[in-house]
C-alpha cells in the first residue's frame, strides 16, 4: 500500500506553504479538519511532517523518499511479527497469569487440541475472573477468554499499515498472526509497531 492521494496532496500543500495550520490544509482540500486528522497523524508518525504549536505543520525533510515510505507501508506481518505466546484451553487461570507475568505481555492466545486458535485472554479478562474466585488453579482459561469469532487478527501477508490501523481502530494491545489453517504463527503488538517505526526512522 502506498500513501493515499489525499496524503500526497497534504504533503504538497505543506511543501509549498509550510508551516501551515491544519485549518488551512483542510480549507485548501475542501474538507473538515476532522476528516484529515488521521492523515496528519500518519504523516507525522512516518516522520514526514511535524508540527509546532501556534505555527503549523512543516515538512521534516523536503527531499524525503516516497519509495522508502511505501516500503514501510508494505512491510509484511511475517517480516515484523514476534514469536506467538499461547496456552491451551485446559490451562488453568492461575498458570495463565504466571505465564503472562513471565512473558511480560498483556494478552495471550488460547489454542485447542489441534493447535488452532480458539480464543484470546487479556489481563482484564484474568482480573475479572480472579475477583472473588478462589479456585484459580482448577478453572480453565477457556472460561474467561474472548472466543474466536470476536478475535481481531491479521494474516502473514497483511501489511504493516493494515496491522497498525487495526490496533488503532479496535483499541487493542496486539494482533495474532494467523495462517490459512487457523494456526497462530506470530504476534504483532503496539511495541512491534513502535519498534518498526523507530528502526525505519533511524
């Protein structure tokens, strides 16, 4: 995926008029500021634009390479994902809490006997189950997990920007990377997205 037509138009406006306010940019495009807010966020995140209070947006590098930006956009999930962290459905809530603590993650994938994804369990889910529950060592994690139909995921061929948008849109901490056989082959977290961006800008 490459920069959208509108994002390229925003870059040209800033290049010619910068520093320029978001209101001036939206007026030039004939759009509302709310409409272009996500575009400005993405361009800032990609280190193309920056903004100063009471001054406006300006181009960080006038000679930025669009191809490099598109390369970042098109990075595949399989190229940036980390190893999946998972437990099976029969794992107790207690053992899942321990694993989450040891792995220092906020969510874990739950798989069935065939090693196919069946759910996702988060810290919030575990906290809810822990309150007033005295038998955590004998309560399976499957009773607390979010089940498969509601899981937000990406495929190994999904792009970096697709993953970033899903994390932002659904306000979640991570995405399981799932192949065509429903096998979990990796995970992409907010940390993964930030690391990829930092590596790119450096």
